[in-house]
C-alpha cells in the first residue's frame, strides 16, 4: 500500500478529524482513509443526469415514464411576445 503525507493542515481541521474519528471509534489515520475511500469510490463511473435522478425520485409513487437526458443540448430563451 502507498503512503500519503499531507502537510499544513489547519489545527481546527485536525481537531474535527480527531472528534470525528472518536465518534466512529477509530484512529484519525483510519478515519482519513475512510474519508478518502468514500470521496473517490464513484470516480470514473458514469453518473446519471437530472432526468435519471428525477425518474428515481418519483418511481416510488407510480411514475413510469423515462425522462430523457438533455446532455449536449443548449438552452434557449422563449419569446413571450405575441
């Protein structure tokens, strides 16, 4: 396994890391490893867009339609003048 040295961490950040580690019952070092694992676990995986998130959100109430993703499209203004 590799090592990572992080210098110049603010004292209040170190204190909060110690407190967080204590709440989770582990060392500061293990807490930081867990934070880094969680921060990078979805890197490289394709994330769904807003349409996918909306479909998942409303799926539990009977919403069955797919909401298309709008990637690659450009917004345009609407003219409300008659």
